[in-house]
């Protein structure tokens, strides 16, 4: 009888070890909502099997296994262990969010403005394939202190779709759209907050139109194309699927394919900047080069190189976040943004509020 009990205990330990390994494997693969669902289903099945197997292993073994599984389910349900693997829901812009359109020669650019006209202007530029809604949490936080301007980049979001696959899109053209909007709205200069493609547009502005910028907060920029043969990270694949769905709220599926093809070509070929290009940026322009410490799209080498090429810049690496830090930890991201903007304000004024901070 003792031999049977020992065998049962050994079997239980073996199964527990196997299940722990399965849990570790699923933790590694836990990158999308579909995978999370699969993980939870696997854990529920595992719990049932373990409860049956532990009937002969004593009450303590049962309690240990139950608490272990309950703890795993709890922490993963709250996305607290690996937040950089989670793409939180796209926020909405504050109301009123209808916005307006700027009519250019061959296309229309959608934009909206929040905050009082007496506030310092801050322009937000989104990443490729996205739209201005992705800045919703930041606009909500800053609109009581700054005049926040959002715009959907050429061919994206609410802006008019590209007319055909032969219509090009580039950082240069999107930069010209920004200048056209600033001229139309009579903004001589703005603070610019850019993410990914928006960060690259900001750098292009700094190189070619430095007189239009008070400052530049460049989140997840790059100076050269990435490896076109590299596999698409699972979280970025989730992002691509989401942006396709969101795009179809405003345009057709065929128009999305045209946009995606054009942007893919641009990403494979541009930007192609060197230190000479960055040397054109004014040494007086305040710049922060920012990235998440788990960015799955932009290699850290690119962030470090841009920072090295801009001696007037500061570098900030946001912990436990990825290419989507402004969603994954919006409280931290907003705090950093406010610190950046307040620093610029204090450098250009003698406000008593600055001396107290």
C-alpha cells in the first residue's frame, strides 16, 4: 500500500511538473487576445485533470495546486506580469470629436483641436495605419493645459483615402501636409509629439522646417528601414488586424489594401537618414528620443544611434512597455509628456510655478 501511495505521489509530481512547463510555455506565447483565450482554456482543462489526480495525494497537495492555478489566472486576467505583450483597446478622442477637414489639391486631411486658443499648441502625429484616436488618453490628460491638435495622416484614418495604388505616400509628403495644416490654422510654431511614423515626420520637420517647432518628443522613431525578411511580431500582427478593422469604418477594404501596400513600400525603403541629415537639426531645439524597453518594431540600436547623433537631445527608455507604451501604461506616458512640456515651458519663461517645481 505504501508503494502505491508513493507511486501516486510521484505521478502527481510528474504531472505537476509537466503542467508547470506547459504554463511556462503558454506564458511565453501569451501575446494576443486569441492566445490568451487559448491559455485560459488550457488552464481550466489542466485544473480539472489535477483535481482528479490529487484525490489520493492529500488535502495539502490539492490546496497548493488550486491556489497556484488561481494565482496564475488572476494575474494573467489583469495583464500585470507582462504588460508589453498586451495591446489595450483603442481609446476614443474626447467630445466633441467630429473634427474638420482641410482640403488640399488631391486629398483632404482630417483634424481636430482641443483646449483653449490661449494655451500653448501641441500637435500629435500618430503611427502608420492608425488614426488620431490612439492619442485619446493623452489628449484627455493635456487639453486642460495645452491646445492639443490632432490630425489623421495622408490616406489614413478619416482623411481621404489614396485614389489608387499608383498614388505615392512618403514622409516628405506627410510633412508637407503638416506644414499646410499649420499654415491653415495660423500656427507659426508647435510642440510636436510623434509616435513611430509620426515621430519620423517630426524628425523630418526638424531637419527641414526647424522654425516651425518649439520642441520635439519623438517616440519610437527610426532612421533606416528595418529587416524586410524579419517575421512580424505577434503583437504587431494584432495591431495590423485592428487597424484594418478601424480603417473600414471610414473607407472600403480595397482602399485599405492600397494604403497598406503603399505604406509597406515606404517602410521597406525609408527613411534613409545619416548623421549628416541629423546635423541639420538645430542645436537649440529641445528633443527627447523615447522608446519602450520591449519595443517589438524598432530595434534599440536605432534609438541609441539617433540619440548619439543628436547631442542636444535626451533619451528616455520607458520600462515594461513596447511600441504601444501610450496605451500599455498611459499614466506613466502622460506623466513623462507633461514633464517634457513643462520643462520646455520653464526654459522659455520666468514663471513662478517653475521655480517651485
